[in-house]
């Protein structure tokens, strides 16, 4: 195949070479030693040459070497480029700068190519290029031996296998434990590798690692790397890291006591944990050792024994044993369990104590514990501390000394281990009344509530000398009674008695009832006394009516004064009369009816006497519906 204008370009190229290069006496050709290209891409092989100064003719040939046989694939003849009819036809070309390009490179293209340049009688020269075709392999895949490896095995166990597929040329596989590369080592490490050429011409490589292991390798990480060369540089791809399942005998055995507190207390849940460092875990046997008796085996699950609520009897020595069948070794470990306890708490005397005022008593508290005990006394559970020690002396008792005396016992150095017990001390005494009031100011018919409080043992009963509604309340040795009644004339004279009594006697208290003085309302000009305040609603109603009466009287007086003034002026002739055509000041011109002031009242009959007419005439008591004042004259 010819390329038009090739001769002209050749001549131009030669002229450039002759002008730009030093003079040479023979033909010289240069090509790259190696050209690398990835499978399926386009390869380009450059060819540079120099000709003698007097040369005016040159030719170029491209050859490929196949099994030591040359095959021309492209050349220039008669000033034109020709592509030979070979297996490369359609994929090969000669560029304007005489470089050879091969598209869609296959694995078979990995061979030598020759660029030959001739200048007639002045000579010929050629150079060879090696075309390398590569394919990046797939990342390596690792498969670990997950069946479990015994560190005591006499054979070298298989660790893992590694595979990398579809690479060209064939890559290499190396093994690593953590960051250390593994090399074959006699009786310790062995590596078997294989290489397979697929039908596609690509290579699959695999490698299997065999190595002895120890218990320290249970934390080790293994991986493989595939390495290959690309464009003159080394590249690697690593697999994931894997760990091994190793079986090894138990060398160390531990037995622990696990509890909520550092100091075990009665009632705590305690766990006994036996643990060995072997894999798989051994079979554990736990028991309690009691001096002079046969060891008592405990029910254990995976080396754990649970004691739900320990007692002091659970104190003692516990043992854990294992037997390893691989190493044929027996191991044993013991631990001491101390359960702190507090028991036998009692107070002497135990029964409730009865005393008389002025008596004395000694209370004694005792208990047993796993460690020294601390004793504290209180009155009631949350009362103030009375003392420390086993004994409490209470002297010169009074009624207020009655109550529960509590002994609190704690085990020293064991937080949360404490007990308490109490005894009741009763100081029997005649009732004592604590009166709230001795004099109560009241009004007749008023409803009042009287209060009486008494203390004593036995618990006093309160009675009243008057009838009414009674509400009682008791608290320990105290009684409180409320009496609600209506004040009568008899009660104002006699007063009310409150009596508190028990089997030791009775005490009486007198409450005097005194009537309050009535206060008349402001503006009351009648001089009448204000009704009693016993009924609050009635008192307010009467006060309201009084205010209305006063207001009505004031209005009537003002109207009377105004009428008198008008009458005086009329008599003097200052105001013309209505009947002579003079102006009527009592009404506007538009009104022809009489002007009458009307006062309506809803007063009671006894209040009607306060209302009088303008002429001073007193009206009858029954005439309370309407009242009129005539201002015409």
C-alpha cells in the first residue's frame, strides 16, 4: 500500500537530518531497546537514523522476528510507504516520522521488531526493539485454613492458599506474617507455588503456605502479595489479612471471686469464675473444700458458679481443677471466700418498758459479726443520736421520754452491712392538758370551735361539758379534741369545761366565753345599737339597710331646703308665679305635667318611722309602698 507524498517527506526529513546533525560517514539507526504496551492498546516503535552528507537516496524496512524468521511488514519503496500482506495487515502502520504503530496489541505481538535503513552504496544499518505486552493481574485472593490448627501437631500444617488470575507475564506471590516476609525454612516453613497458562494466554499463579505455629501466633495476621513489572517499575497488590484458629493447651489457671462490693456481705450474689488460657477452653471442675469433710462439688457452667444469696456458712476455700488431654497435664487453683455477717441482734429488756415519771432505765444492745461492731442509739429511727456503745442510760424520765429507742449496729469496714432493733419505753402519767385558750371572745348565737389538747399514758380520753360536734385526733400519747357549738346565753354564763382522763387520773380545764362589744356602723344617727354579730349574713344585711335609710333621709332634707328657698323667693316676688304667665322654674316649657319626687323603699316595718314627709308629718308604719313630696308650692 503506497502513501502519496512520502518521497517528498522523506527528502525533507533527510534534509533536516543533514542540516541539523554532524556529518557522518555511514548510515546510523537508533530505536528503543524495549517498548511496553498493555494488552489491547496501541504500540508505537520509533526509528531515528542519520545518513552520510553526500547521500541523496534512502529506504526504510520494518521487520518482525517470528521464531528466528524475519518477516517484512512495512517498507518504503519508490518514495512511497507500503504495508505488506501479513498477519499484521489492518493493525500496522508507518507514521510520517517513520515510527511503526501496532493497534489492538495481542499477546502474540510480544516479539522483536527491526527497523532497517539503507543508503545505496553508502551502506545500510538496522536496530532491534523488543515489544513487551503486559496485563495487570487480578488482586490476590486468600483462603485461610479455618479448621483450626494444633500447636502440638508433628506435621507442618497448612496456613492458607493465595491465587492471582489473568496476569501477563506471570506475576510472583510472596507471603507475610504481620510485616515480616516469610521464606522457606527447613522443617518450619514451606511454600508451594504453581503457574497455569490459560487458553487466553494469560497466567494464573497460586501459592500455598505451610508453617509451624505456636500459641503466640493466635494474634498474628497473615496475607499474601502479588508482584508484577509494569513500564520498568515493580508493582504489588496485597490480599486481605487473616488470622488463624489455633488449639493450644492450658498453661495458666485462675479462680476469682466476683461480688458487688469489695467486701462480700450476707445476701450478696457471688460468682466464682474459673478461667484457663487454653483453646478450646478445658472442662472445669469446681468444689468447696471443708476441713475434715469430703469435697463438695458445685454445679458449674463454663467455669462459672453462681451463689445467689451467700450466708456465713458459704465462707471457706474453693478449688478449680482441669485436666488437659493433649498435654496430659492437670492444673489446680484455690481461692478463699469470706462472707461478712451480722446476727443475734437483741435489746435487753426486750419487752416494752413501763416507767413512772422520775424513773431511770438502762438499755443494752448486743450482736455478733464477722468483724468488730459499732453501736449507736437513737430515739425513733430518724431521730437525733443519743449515744454510742452497747448500753444507753435514760434517767429521770418524763412523759416526753416515751417512744421507741432504736439500736443501730454496723460492721466496721463493710459498707451497707447494718441492722437495727427497737424497744418501746412508756412513761405512764396522769393526763396533762395543753390549753390553746382560756378566754374566748364570742357573740351570742355565733358558731365557734374550741380546742383542747392533752398528753398522757395510757392515751387520755377528752370529754366536754357542753353538747356539740366533736372531732378527735390521736398521735402516740397525745389526744386533740375539737368542739363545735353555737353560743347561747347559758354558755356565756357557765363557760365550757374540757376533761382529759385515763386510768391514772383526770385533769380539767375551764374555757370562759366572753361576749364581744358591738360596734355601731358609721353614720348611724338614730342612736340604736347594732344587732349582735352572731349571724354574719344577717349582720351584713342590717348594715346595708342602715346605709340606704341614711341616704334617703339626706336626699329628703336637701329637697326640703330647696323647696323652702324657692317658696321664700316666690313670696318676695323674685320669681313670677306660674298662674300669672310668669316663667315656671319647676319645669321646662315643654313639660306640662307636675314634677314629683318618688322614693320607694323595701325597709322593714320598724324602719318606716325614719321616713317623714316634707311637712314633718310622720307616716304610719304600714304605709311603706310609695312616698311623694310635692314641690309645686
